[in-house]
C-alpha cells in the first residue's frame, strides 16, 4: 500500500520561503502569482495492511514525526 502525506504551514503562519519563491517567480517574468506557500510531501510504501489500520498508523506518524502540528497541517492520500 502506498500513501502520500502532504505537510503545509497552517494559515496565518508566516512562510518566508514561500514569499521568496513568489518574489523569484515574479522576477523571472511569471506574472499573476499573488502568493506562494511551500510545503513537503512524503511518499510512504507500507506492507499490506488493511486501509483503516494504515490510515491510523499514518496519522500517528504525522503527529509524532512528520508534521509539527503546532504550526503545520497535514493530509494523507492513499494511492
């Protein structure tokens, strides 16, 4: 079973790296970019387990290691 975990900064948390990327895109001539938020993606291959157990395990992984839940949100996509 394969999953993708998307981790992004919560709304309202400053994102200086996203702002720098947005500025750079504007400087490269990409007009119309109003804002950029950056994040990270984890692709996780798991042994064959049932979907409910896998989702529970992935949620625990996010809370304990993959995301700083004070400032980051996460979502899990089963592939």
